C-alpha cells in the first residue's frame, strides 16, 4: 500500500549488509520467539527487528490518492466481527484502540497482526503535566514504546494525547496543561521516536471539533515537522449540523487547516448517539466528498457505555445507511477490501 520510490545507493548498501547479518543469524540456528496472547508478563518484541535505528523500521501508513480514504474502526477485538458484519466490511482499513495512562502500545498493535493490510492506530495517553516528559523522566518508557513500534515493522498510526482542546483529559487537556507545555512534550516524544528509527509511525494530532474550551485548536498544534496527519473527533447528531460543519474549528475549517499545512486528515472518532437516524452517516461521507484531496480516513468509534451507546449493531437504521454509503463509495475505499 506504500509508494514505490527509487532507493538511494547508500540504502542499497545498508540493506545488503543487513541481509548478510540476517543470513549469519539464520546459519547459527537462532530461533525467533513470538509472543502469544495470554503469555507471561515478560515483554518480548512482537517481531524480532532486524533493522537498526539508523535504517529505520519501514514506511509509515500510505496516504490514499485523490478521492480515496481508509474506512476504519476503533473497537475491542471481541466486538470487531459484529461491527464488520453490520457494516458489510471484510475487515477495516484501520483498527484503533486505546492505551490508558502510560500503557504498552503493543497491546493495541497486536490486535491487527492477523489482519493483513489493516493498519493499527493507537490512541496513546501520556501524562503531560508537571513537565516530566520534557525533563526526561519518562524517557525509558517512551524509548521502549518506540522499540515496540520498530519491532512491529509495518505502518502504525499513533494518536497522541487527543482532544487536548477540551478540558476532560486531566493529564493533557485544556486547563490542565498549557498549550506551550503540550507542544514541548509532544515534540520531545516525536524526537525520541526519530532517534530510535521508528520510521513506520505516523503521528496524528487530533483536537475535538469546535472550540470546547473557547480557544482555537491551532494553539495546540506542535508544528508541521512534528505532525504527519491532522485528525478531528466529532459526534454528529440529526440536528446542529450547520455548527458542526461550518462553525469555528468545525469540520470544514479543520479540513482547510490540514490542506494549508499539506497534511492528510482523518475523522478519528465519529459515531451517532440517539436517535437512530441516517443523517450522521450522510454528514460524515459528504464531508469526505467535499474534501477529496485532504480527507483520507473515517474511523468509527464502536464502543458503548450506560451514557452513550455507539455500537453500530445498536443503530440498525444508521447501520443500514452506513452499508448503503459504503456500497455507493466502493471505488473510493482504500484498504484491504470489502465483503
């Protein structure tokens, strides 16, 4: 799914050296151990990495061409098949999941290991309060996460400390961390991943739609050099569509901001709540159609709680509209394929 690039001579020489090393290792009879779900707590690499930090771990997620986009979902593994059936998807192009306070990225990455062509997206929460990231106090933890991404060896999305322009995340959100401190911590983490050679990671900067704290989301932007994709989270309802689309930091404004920065954008969380109506699905796909050069992924939020039920199977009217929209836009969907 990546671009075909002419390989520089120095990289050809480097790969030749690496190939020789790999042959030597095989000749010595080394055995690569793979971690299985439910194994003991000892952390071994998902895949034994043969790449050095200098060579990197490979290419980041491909950016689909004009008018094309990934269809993805964030979901627990045990509800993924229900979502796929309700959406009439063979498998998602992106499979997301959430890592709680300084957890292990591999716990989400490995959910995609058996799905050829599906790219994992880790929504990764790191405590930005108190300046402990920039001070280096978390470097050992951060470096271990970079090594896990390298070990995976395939494209990964990392959605670091999302919805920072809202106040509900006390470890990195508005009112808890100043924008300048957020930016400094983000940059520090990105530099660690660069230094490690985690070239297969694409970092997604993802505010909430609108201005929930009354300030422009761009105040939290780490800068073009530190961001690969620009995301936005939105939960469209049957009413209020005009504000969601056209208001300050609305969906169209965020897509335009991404275009100006030369970045692909994704709707990284979206789902209907109540009532069960088709309009939220229509709005999301229409937004992608209005911005064919910029909107490159739509990632459904397939979770539920007592307050908000976003499971697609619990919205039969919406699910039927979703299937219809997927069928109408088959030629635009980029990824491992449809059922």
